[in-house]
C-alpha cells in the first residue's frame, strides 16, 4: 500500500487529470452512478493520502504531502458539488 500511495503522491497531477477525465467522460455518457462513484473515490483517496502522510512521512515532506492531500480532498468535494448540480439539472429537464 505504501508503494501505491507514494506513487500517487509523486504523480499527483497525472492522477487528478485522469480522475477529471473519467469524471467528464461519465458526464458525457450520462451515467449518474459513475459520476458519484468517481467523486466519492476522489474524496476517499484524498483522505487516504492525508492519513498516509500523517503516519509515515516526517519532516518537510510531511507538509508537502498534507498540502497535496488537502488539494485532492478539495477537488473531491468540488466534484461532488458538480455532480450534484448535474444530477439535479438532469432531473429538472426530465420533469419538464
């Protein structure tokens, strides 16, 4: 598990871009469950990175890892908000 989380912390920008890409592809194909799943997955991965940073990393690297994990948590919350707005918009269009 440490190797995977170390790899994600090292390549965080690529990890976030892949999650955004999958998120927007799922919006295009209008799969609500997939949209919410990736939003929650992003949030949970940010929390796991934060827990990993507290438990294994020391020194100034800890601050870097904490900031990266807080950014991922914020992106996860933003994706949950966007997916909620998208689902509400779809439901309103369906009712009209």
